[in-house]
């Protein structure tokens, strides 16, 4: 069975970065405490937390790496993330401040050197610092520095608020995205057919059954014609399904519930992989492993196909097998977990619409007035939402669960409702809304 990518080196580098940033910030905090005359316990507390959180980080890495965390590991990692991640914002600000101070000192040094060319200025320079009179302006300047330092450290609370919000509010703030897309060859009788998609459940990332229970309630309230799940049911082990099994079994739609596998569904032994597939099918989910089903009303039909995962160091997809028995005249919707498979192979087939996940929308991003940005877009061409080339379309779901840091900042977990439209004679291609 396919193993998870080796991330020992990644974990070590990440840990080293966290430690360096934390120590750097702690040093600045200690200097600030001394400057404002606060008790040393304020700095001792930060150094103690630094040691504890660093030890906790390495304990988590030693127990379970990021791709297989569940239960207690996720809870512990949430605490570590809350401590370390804000430093990714705070430390660069401190670096900029240090650089500006260094430049200011350099400027002052050069200025003094220039002034020494003047005899009168040189005489002044020979006056000992102890003989230079203290002026009220010095007090004003020192007071201003202290105020700015306190204000700067007060704003350092902002990244903690953002991370805390991503850990405890946005993490399970499920959002419904509604999309209309034209599907080539879709019969007029199926115009308006509604597919509800979720992806990347990662059952091990849920602390209990309540988050997925709420997602299931929202899904059933949409009354879709069919429900599809595009892979990554677990982080690694089939026993993770226990926390959501009851709600998985409760999923239902007129034309059934279908699913494909993701890369995480292969991070286990052959026996565990078979147990996972058996459990999913036992929950009433029609798991499509390089196969398809034909659904519809009367003579009007469409094809729901599913490939095993291809991408992220895995090559289990067999498109030819999944589409065997279909024709270029069929309306085909394909479930393929990794969106990179779309441009690599799927575009060359007669699949009209591909439904994917995998990216999680980066779990971090910005969404303002219709503009979306996430670091994920520098890794994946199709990272979130609807994309189209010619008559072919792909929709990338932002996922329900998480991997690694159990947080979402600016990228809430997603439930997608796709309404299929039959092509019109004027060849209108795609309509979309969120």
C-alpha cells in the first residue's frame, strides 16, 4: 500500500523555523519588559511557554506525523499552532523594526563623521556625554519610544486573534457554495439536476461527531438529486470513520450517494485499505474505484464515474476502466480527488465535468468582494472553485476537514451544490454563483 510522503525532513525544518522565530520574539519581549520596568516574571513566563511548546511540538512529531494525526494529536497540535503560528507575522515585523533601527544608527554614524570635518562640530564631539545637559525634549522622545513599543506589542495580539478564530470558529463554519454549470450532452429532461459535493472529510480531524453532524444536517436540507464525496475520508486509519459513521449512514439522495478515494485513503496497510472500503460501502455509499454508474429519469441519463487517486506520488487512477462502456455522446461527471489529474489526462477524454478536492483551499486565504487569494494557488492551477476550458469544467471543493494545523483562516469548510444545465443552442458555456 502507498505510504504517506516522508516528512521527517519537513518536520525538522518546520520545527527549527518555529524554534528560531519563537526565540527571536522571546528575546525582543524580554528587552521590552526590561525597558518598561516590568517584573521579570513576565519574561520568565514567555521563556517557560517557549520550552513547553517546543517540547510538545517534537512530542507530536514523534508520536504521529502530520498526515496521520487524529484525536488527541489534533487537539495538542491546535495548542502548538496557537502558540507558534502568530510568530510568522510578529517576527517579520520585528525584523523590519531591527533593520530600520540599524539603518538609523548607520545614518547617525555617517552624519557624525561628516560633522567632524567642521572644526566647531569636532569641538562639540569632544565634550563627554556626562557633560551634555539633559533637556525636556529627551523625556518626550523617550516617552514616545515607550508608547510606540507598547502599541507595537499590543498589535501583536492581532495574529493570535486570527489564529484563534481559525481554530475555534471558522474551522467548523460550514458554507454552502451554489454553482450552475453547463454539462455537455446533458439531456433536456435532466436540466436542473442537482449534485451536492463534499470532499476531504478527514474524519480524524474532528474531535467528536458534532461538526459532521451539522454538515450532514445542512446537506440533507438541500434535498439534492445525488450526493458525491471526492475522497480523503480519513487521515490514515479506517477506525477514524467511527466518529462520523452514524451520520455517513444517514446520508441519502434520490439518485444515491457516490464517492471516490483520495490520497489519504491509501496511507495504510492493504488490510486497512480493504477495511476502509468495506466500511464505506457498508454505510450505503457507492464507492467508485475506477468504475461508473448510469443514473437518470427514464431514457434520459447521465454518467457518474469515479477514479482512484492519481497525484501526490500516487498513480491508482484508471480512466480507461472508469469510462469503459460510455460514449462521446454521454453526459459524464467524473469524481477525481486530485485536481492535477484534470489537465494531465481527463481533458483528453469526453468527461464534461470533473469534481475534485484535495487542496483544502489552502486552509488559509483572503476573500474580499469576490477576490480570493491563497498560497494554494502557487501550488495548484485549479485550487478552489470552478474552472473551464472549452466545454470542459472542473470544480475544486475546499473540503470539510483539515490536515496539519487544525485551523481555517479565510477559507471556511465547504458544501457545494452544483446545478447542471443542458447546453443551449447559443452555446452558452458556464454560469456560476456562490
